[in-house]
C-alpha cells in the first residue's frame, strides 16, 4: 500500500526528474545528487524487526511486572515464570503473522487492525490459562501478575504499533518503501505493463523512467504518460546517478538476440533485472516467476546483497572494523612515526578509486612513496625496485600494512572488510585500462569494494603487468559476488593473514 496511487506517484517522480534533466527532446541523463531518493527500506527486514519488537514488548512487560511485584529470591522460583514469558514471546509474532499484522497496510493503519491485535493477545492468554488449568498448575502463578500483564501488554503493544506507524508513514511518504523501477523497451508492451501496474492494488513499484534504443513508431517518445528518457547508455548512466531498485525489460522473450545484446550491457548494474512476462503467451511453471503485484516477471539477475544479507554485511563491517581498529591502533601509531622519520610529507595518502556502483570514493592509505613522486591516479603501477617507494614504504607495501587506514573507510560506509579490491581510476594492465582489458569489468562494482577479498587470498594481488592478472582478479571477484555469505566473508578474513605472508607479487 503506497502513500499515493501508482499513476500519480509515477508521474510525479517522472515530472521531478524531467525538470532536472536537460534538453528539449531526449534529455541528457545528469541528475544532480540532491535528486537521488533516500535508500530503500526492505519490507522483509522491516516486518522482521517489528516481529522482534512485538515479542520483546510483550515478554518484556511481563518480566518487569514479575521482577517489580514478586521479587523472586531464587532461580527455581523464577524458572516457571521464564517459561511462561518465553512462550508468549514466541506466540505473539506467530499469531500476529497469521492475522496479517505484518503487512505495510497494517503498519500504516494500526487503528484499523487493533481488533485483530486484541483478539490475538486474548487468544494467547486464553490458551496459556487453559494449559495451566488442565495441568493443574494455576496455583503456581500470581493472578495479579497475569492480569496486570494482560491489560498492560495490550496497551504497550498498541502504543508500540503507534510508534511503528509514525516511522512507516514517514518512510512511505519519502518513497523508501516502494521500489523505484525503470523500464527498458517502449511501445505497446511497455504501455500494457504500466496499465497493469496501475490497476494492481498491491503493487509496490514506482516507475521513474522508460528507456529504449528505438526511436521509430514501435517506441514513441511518450509511453503510458511517461516520457522516454533515452537509450541503453543513458539508462546505465541514469541508474549510476539515481536510486534505482528494479529494471524491467519489456522486450518479448522471443527476441532472443536483442535480449542478449541488451542484457550484456545491463547486467553490470547492481539492481534486480527482470523480464516482463505479462503479455507473453508462453507460460512457465509458477516457481519460475516473481511478481510485482499480480504481474509475473522472469528473474534474470538479482541484486547481490539485499534484505537480511545486507543487514548482516553492515553489522559485520561496523563491528569487526571497530574491533580491528582498536586492536591495531598501536601498530598504526608506530607506522605513522616511522613514515614521518623516514621522509618528508603527510602520513596518510588519499587516492580516488571506484566504489559501489562506480561511485568515486577517497581511499586512505599510509603514504609509501616520496611526496613529490606520488602518483594519485596510478598512471604507472608500482613495480619491483620502484625508486618512488620509500624505505618504510617497501616494508608496509610488502606486508599490506599500508592498507590499515582503510578501516576508517569501512566505518564511514565506503568500503567493506571483504569485497573486490577498489582500483584506481587510471589503473592499467599491459598498458591498457582495466575496462578495456576485461569485458564486463564494472560488474565487480555491484557490491562495495573491500580491504581484502577472494582474489587476494588466492594470490592475485600486487602488480598487474599482464592482461591475465587482471582477468583472474575479476574472475575471482565475480565468483565472490555470486557466492557471498557471512561464513564466506569470515573464511576470507581468517585466510588473509596467511595470504599476506606470500609477498612475491607485492611491491
């Protein structure tokens, strides 16, 4: 359930973008940064967190009343009450799920769903009291405690849902609960899809643009009230500059050659890519589809990290990088002192590198070169015996200690602990830019770059003087992206110190 209907929201979004885009016909894609929408909030994560909150509020109030009123003196006295509390904490999210209390509509309109909430709460206590009655264990529990908990719990759950509603309404108004989508492929198929999305009551997608390489009668400049914004190249640039969560390709599945040509250019984008099956006569098994409202889509590419995996990655980066920073701070202080004593210039060196979704970030390193010989753009890669490297620099580069300041980049959210290594903007292999050597090179930017990665622990670090070296790096990076898991990250982190002992390729 959106704050505005699809037709209105989509046209409003498109109107804002058109105002910011230049050109009287097909606009040049160059939306300023302030036009980018706030990040998407996963509904799956949101409902999971509200579930946890419901269980915590329900059991927490019972525990507070128990401790304040009964004041237990022994663990034995508390054991039976703890069992009761845990039972309620588990039962609340289960029954609330069955009652449909974790939908966006329920979050936005808690008053409408209050009878369901009260009914579930009453049912939980009725079931527990019935269990105590038949087990002849009623005398083991305080009736005043149970009554206070029942009444107070209903009030606390209602208040909690009111707080959730305030937050969800704000996020919904900002468009953070709707996925922002672009369509590729104009004409009748795109127009029919837009019409179906407008008619779908539970569609959680806002279409913000339509793109197509055709400029003839098959793809007019306006489709379903939305103006066509450009071709494939402009689509890639648009997604790089604006928050986009979903790309729907409306080309017919029978146009295999054209589909492959388009997907070959678009698969590097860090978004979900789907093929519209709405107008297709050929139907696959139901499991082959995902849905936007009641509209079937064929899954082609998934965003690598989403929902709970994104939360896990966030916590891993923030918690472990903070702990590592505390642990290695004495080492970093000694390195900083050695750099200052060895040569003139700053301790740290900042370099522009490509980050997530090709965003330019400034990566921190300990300075390992003489200040007047430093190469900020990495026009020339460091080689064995390079005279630009200082004496301390040779050691910290060999041991990768020069990378330690990148822990600050992780805390700032620009890097991850584990991921494809960020490369300098003009880095080369065999005198050619990485993008010219490896087809689909930018697919490695579908996730945040990392301090260490799968390629590094497999020996692909250091100088890239041949095309094969960067090809193998990218190959390992893509394998990591496609097979990510929290345990995979921890395995790479555990292997990193061992991999750093092999210094033959590090200069």
